[in-house]
C-alpha cells in the first residue's frame, strides 16, 4: 500500500467569457499566486499491490479565484475556476528486478528496476464561475467527461531511500 500527496502548479491559457463576450487569459503559476484571492488544492494517490497485480486511485480538486479584473466593454469580472479529476486503473507488474546487494546483503550495489503496465479511466470536471460586478450577476458553467487511460510506469530504486519514478499515460 502506498499513499502519496503532491503539489499541482496551476496555470491557465485560453479565453474566458460569457456568450459572445470573451477575453484572453494567460496566467502562469507565479501570476496566479500573485493575483488570485483563493488558491485551494487537494491532491493525492492511493495504490495497492499484491504480487504482480495492483490498482490505484488518484484525485485532484483545485479551486482558483481571481480578484476582480477588467473585462471587455468596461465590465468588471471576478472569475473562479475549478478543476476536479479522479483517475483509477488496474496494473500488472511486467518486470521486477531487485537491487544488487553485497554478499552480506547490507550494502546497496546496483539499481533495482520495476515496470508496470496499466489501464483504467479518468473523470474530469472543469468549472467556471463569472461574477459580473457592475450588474451584480453570476454565471456558472461546467463541462465533464471520461477518458480511457493506458500507461506504463518505471520505478528505479537508486538507493534504499531514494527512488525515481517515470509515469506516462
């Protein structure tokens, strides 16, 4: 069993708007830290394995709210964006080579390598709320979808305490 918490550095690039009125948005992670009035994120992964078989569930919920910005035609807009995803998959251990050790099994002499193949699904939900300040009106939109995922993960044991993971899906 492994439980992992991690950080997600959010950035945005695209257009934000309502109906025919839109404005471009381009904000890197540092811009978001400087200009947002709320930055909340909950991320984590739970994995279990028995023998060569295993499963994992990975999830993220992220909410970013911005201070009021100038929109088109003199409008004042306070946008809030949310991102939710939940991903789950079953995996199979293809390669499991333990690290080389000294004859007394105390010293770490070489890398250990493990490789998994996995398949599952990812649910994604994007939300946008626009608070139009001059007319005191709020509009909200959500878009959700499910994608299949197929991937592989390589786990390289560098020492007893350090590992390098490469995960691609």
